[in-house]
C-alpha cells in the first residue's frame, strides 16, 4: 500500500479502491484524457509487501545450465551500462475484472475483488532482457528463464511457497521483455519493484516479477506455484493443459465514468474510455447506450500500439431521463471480440466479457436564462 512518510495513504482515500495489500485505480479519479497512468494512480498488487532494498548493494544473479559460463552478477551500474530502452506498455493483473464474474454472471470467485482498475499504462526504461541474457552467455539450447523476486516468501494456508517466481519461455524472454529500473521517467517506486523489475508486455501481470533478485536460465522446463496452483485456469472445461496455461491477456474495454454517473437528457456528453488486448492492437470499439440493443462504432484517438491501450470517444446526447446502461465492445487485431458472457474458472481470471456500466439520465434543469417573473 502506498503511504507517505507519516504512514498515511498517499491518495487521501480517493485515487484508489483499496483491497488489503492491493490497490486498484479508481477510474473516476483519473484524467480520462491522459494516455499514461500517473505512477501515483497506478494499481499495486503485492503478495506480501514491498521489501526495502538498498540500490547500491542490490545485485541481480543470472545463472543456470542455459548459460555458457558460470553466470554473472550485475550491479545496477553494470546493468545500466548494457544499454537503455524506453517504451510505453500496459500492465494488467490476471484477475482484473474478477468482481464482474459475480456482478454480471452471478458467479462469485474468490480473490481480490478487482473492478477494471487493475491495469495501467506507463513508460518503462531499462535494458532488454535479451541483451542481459546474451551478455551473460546465453546458450542456443536454453528454453526457459525463471525470474525470482526479493520480497518475503509467500505463505498461504500454512504452506510456504517460497519467493514469488514464474517461468518465462525463452521465446518471450528474447522478444520484448524489459529489465526495468524506471517508470514514467523516475526510479521505480518501492511498490512497483524498486530497484529493478521485469516488464513482460501483453502477458498476465504476474509474469512481470518485481524486486528482481535472480534469473535462472535453463535447458529444461520447470514450474512454480505461480504457474500451476495460481495463474492457470482451473475448473470445468479447463482439463486441456494447453488451454489452462496463462500467458497473453484477452481483449477488454471500459468507459471512463464513475459508477452510477449522471448525464443530462438533451445535452451532448462525450463518452470516453480505453480498450486493450494483451500483446495485440485494437481494430474497433463499439459503444451501446441502450444496454446492448444497438451499437455504434467509437472513434479511436491517439496511439494504438501493441501491448498498450487505445483511447476512444463517442458523442452521446441522451433523449429521455431514466436509467440507462452503457456497454463497450472491443475487437482486436487478431479478430477476437468481447463476448456477452465468458465461461468462468475457479479463480476468476481473465474476465473479458462486455461490461455493463449503469448511468442515470436526469431531466435538464429549468433554463436559467429564462427570467422568472
Ligand atoms: N516479486 C513479486 N513480483 C510481482 C508480484 C509480487 O507480489 N511479488 N505481483 C505480481 C502481480 S500478480 C502483478 S498484477 C504485478 C503488479 O504490478 P504493480 O504492483 O507494479 O502494478 O506484479 C507482479 N509481480
Ligand atoms: Mo496480478
């Protein structure tokens, strides 16, 4: 949880929706026109708590039978000397939208009851993981990297599962993964992985290991509780191991409106929101202002890059007062379209159905310009 030096929540209780050790971005308190999520509004998902790490004595151990030599130890300076890349990428928790299984499908799923605020987009600066692995002597027969976090071992139901870690296939490791030390132009905040974290674009958030301490490069595949017990699909319909493995995130969208927002009949309202699709881009966003009966295509504004989100806008002049429901439906560049309902799974991962957003249309106030006699 983000706190100021006096121990008070930095958001004064309004930027975030609080869930224990996790905080979710409150869309109603963000600027709908801002493309990047300011760090102080960015969701936090901590299994335990942010460890206190001294950057000067911090080291990254890169080791394993997937390297030609004995492995290499990197200080922050040595890492920075390898090169610098900056890119914008979204980061989304696997369980983002979990609450909607209960709200829209009547299927409560245990875990952090995220609305849609467990996603953010930041600019990240670091060195490509590919560069680090090559510097450390990557062998051609390496198949996997296992990043391990320096936060406390995760104990759940009396079982110590060790440090947070999750295997990353070598193909993704060599593609676009960043070993990052800056977020939005500043050193990583403690909650976001200071001094160094991974950013694994378009993939389930758990892949982006924070407080990175070591990388085991191996010529055989292995698992961790974060790839078997959690962050994997369990439940009816997920017996097929290939289907159950979680990597890319699905296509989703939202409207940037507070819950139960009010709009005025007869007055033009510009609806705005975002759509994103794991490591794909967005092909189209449709908006319905009548609970899914009719749909119009929204206008996409600003960048529409891989593993980012795109902003959209849609003018709406509601005709009559009353309750209404706004729905948004995105289609991505691979042809996936948000369905009306998604099959559930035991842990409530990957809710990607069309989200219903109730609003109240109020009658216009009496025209103040008309003199009252
Ligand atoms: N070491 C470590 N890395 C971690 C986690 C953690 O608890 N420990 N949480 C993961 C999860 S589940 C998510 S969604 C992202 C959240 O990143 P953020 O807190 O910077 O938004 O970090 C991932 N990396
Ligand atoms: Mo997550």
